[in-house]
């Protein structure tokens, strides 16, 4: 093995991320078990847009002064604290639709810095939409990862990754779209070799000669499986947009399902303070009864059936969101001018579209209700057979005039009811107004 970066020649012809292209990448990476680089993947338009959308997300973070979604900043390889973010980062708000160049200069001047940002797809619908189009042929071939997908953005000129040599989460394979402008080298070690060397207790200089080195440039794609020990080197400013395939263990799945059960409970029932008890002779089970209050369906299910019910919910939501784990921020959350109950009339006499490749899924909860899964959200409303027809039409991803879309439903329901249904989808970012 050598620490000399693999020699890769960039050509002007762009590599196509269609079914054949992804199959070629799968072949090069031994079905996503070995690292490798695919050059010239991104079109210049995609690269420019991804950078713009990333800094739109950072703009949102600075305006709201929050690092709740995995926003981390490093200076000289050390993570900065909340006070530093409040005083030195958040006050500088990126301009709308900027590539971040001026913001970086304003915030960091000539310092060596690094930024790690998770879950951009929650805040940027254009980013989630475009990534979904690029990855759709791969998901169509492989299937959706068991625990879904998420993005992480790496920005900086930090030299070696501040995290040091590390292994990613169990089962979390990563696809790295490199947006440049600087290039990057990823050094990797097979797990068996690294652990036999007691690598965690050795200086980096001793380990680099034993690494495999993968060099990639602007518009390239780098794949790395989860079990590789690795460290990146980025000496000049670059931006990397990564998509994580979270194929975690059954234990991780169990944790997610159990957490999902509590999410479905009424918050007020879970916020009550549990009463103290004097002993075990007469245990008071009222707290358990309160937890399941107003949830008779869940309460009456055997435990295994309950997990299956929650598992089904999780999968329906995941598939409706093209595999993304994070549910998008709603229109009500980002706009003071839109509330479903007050502004559903916004959907009257307009053109709407469910963006490709997103789909709506639905189940019949009971004879009176239908549950719709839209961009990861769960919506339960009164059932009408015509709703199924509307959903099936929207799933063609074609553009529809809402008057035509709701024409038959309006003959059975008040027109406001159909508009309200569409407004629910619009609020969850499952439906776009196109005109």
C-alpha cells in the first residue's frame, strides 16, 4: 500500500448517473464494499446550485441562531463553543442565493476552519429534490437503506479532518459529491490492518504510509464503506456534499421503533409528572394507563404486533420521502403568511405538482378514515373514494390544475374540503404550486 494519491485523469465528458452509471459504480466499489472515485459526475449547474442551496441552509441557521441540527464549526482543529457561534458566526448572514465565498471571508478571514452541517435536506427542498433525482436509479436498483438516508456537508480548508482517523457509524456507507473548488484526498485503512497496528495510539505520520489514498477533485464522486478507518485532507477551500446510506443494525432499528411509539403519543400525557409510590405491595399502574390514554388501538395490540404497526408506519413514511429520514420543515414553520386553517384558499385555481420522483402512499385506517404518507409526514383525514383517485393522479408527477383535480370531489364535498386536503400536502412540502 502507498500514501501516494491514485492518479485520476479528468476528461470533459460527464459521467451519467443513470441506471447503467450507478451499476458501473457498484462494480468499481465491489457492490459498495470498497472505496473508489468516479470522476466528472456533476454538471456545472448542479455544482453551482448545490453550493447555493447549502449556504441558503446556513443562512437559515444563522437567522435562527441554532446548532440543533448538527452545525459544527472548527478553528485550528478545535470545535468552537456556542458563545463563539453566537458572537462570531451567526451575526454574519449569507446573502440570498450566494455561493458562500463572501460569507466565508467575512467570518473566517485567513483562518484555517472547518464546518460540518447535517440534515440540509430538511431545510432545502431544491437540494432534496435534485439529490433524489440523481440517486433514484440507484435506489430503484438496490432499494432504500433500512434506516433511510441523510446528508452531511463538509466545508473548509482545515488540512486533515478535525475528527482525526475514525470509523463511521455501523452500516453507514457514504457517497461524497465534491463541489470544490479545492481538491481532497481521503486516506483509508482496512479495519483489520488499522486495529492490528493499534492505530488509535499511533501518530498520523506513522500511519499515512500504510494507507490507501484516494484523490478527487471538483465534480467527482467518492464512495466509502462504513468500516474503513479514514481521514480526509483538504488544504484549500472546498465543499463536499455527502449522502449517507444508513443501513444500521437490527438493534438500531429496535431503538428507532421504540422511540417512534412515544412520538405517536399525545405530548400532554407524556409530560405529566409520575406520582411517587410507597412500595411494591400495591403498584399503581395508572401512569401506564395514562400513557396509552386515547390510543386504544395501540394499547390493545400485542407487543410484536405493535412493533409491526410502527415498522409499517416508518417504512411508508420513509418511502414517501424518497428515503430521506428527516421530514422537511413545513410551510407553516417558514412562512408567517401561510397557515393551513386560514390560507387553504391559496390552492384554488392554481397549478400543482408532486415533484419527481416523490410518491404519496396511503392506507385505510378504518372505514371512515384514510392515512396518507406525504414526504415523510403522516396525515389522517376523512375517507372518500375520490381521494384515492386524486392521489393516484398526483403520483404521475404531472402538473394539474386544482380545479380539474378536485372537480369530482367537489360534487360530494364542499369545495373548501378539497382545497384543505391539498393545503395539507402543500404544507408538508409534498405538493408544489407551479405557477
